[in-house]
């Protein structure tokens, strides 16, 4: 079960209804998995889901959709879309 819907990602990314829901669902699932791993908690356990986590999921999913290759020639790269780690930092579980 995804937390963010394809409709939300389409609105966030200004995509038309013609975009593939299956592909967008895959990108959302990957973004949700990544965010859960980063904060160290299951997203389903966070009720309600904090707005910062939802925004981070949308940013990562949109980036995964737009940049489907690991390398983009002629473009500056980054490991995460702008602000994602800042959005997730307050929700991260630290263990030592």
C-alpha cells in the first residue's frame, strides 16, 4: 500500500492524466521505501504522516520519474532532490 497517491504525484509534478500510473506507482513505492529506510521507521506507523515526509516522498518520486537513468550527460548531479534530507531530518531515528 502506498501512502502517496499517483494523483498527488501528478499534481505535484504537473503531469497529465496520460502519464503511466503503473510507472508512477513504482516511483512512489521506491521513494517511500527510501524515506522509511532513511528515517528508520515504517511510514505506515506514522499517523498522521508528517507533511515534511510526504513532501520528501513527492520530491524523490518526481526526481526518479524525471531522471530514469543513473547518469545524465551534461548536467550537474546530486544524490537527492533539493531539501529532502532537511525535510526528513526531524523524523529520523538515531541509534548507536
